[in-house]
């Protein structure tokens, strides 16, 4: 399974969960809260990141569920 970052994005009046680079949504739901819950589970299972977008498209929250080195290299 690939480690695609998950994005919670607006989809008309609904909210969609999309894997990074995918043209189609994984799932479309009615609330951002429900979409966030689903995206979080997918990101945890894949060890990837989750991005929650506002209605205007800006990222409002970002969470990492993979192996994030601490302290960061660099």
C-alpha cells in the first residue's frame, strides 16, 4: 500500500477525502468532522500525513501519523 497523504477538501456542500495526486475522492460525506475522522484512520493505517482544508482551500491543520524523526534532520 502506498503512503499517500490524505486531504479533507470541500466538495460542493459536502466534504471529500482525497489521496494526494488522486483525481477522484476516496469518499464524500456531509460534514468536515466525519471526513476528518475517516481521513485520520486512513493516514494512520498508511503511516502518512493528513491535511484538513478550509472551504476556501487553505490548509487549516496538518497531522503526521508516520515515522516522523525527532529531532528533525537538517
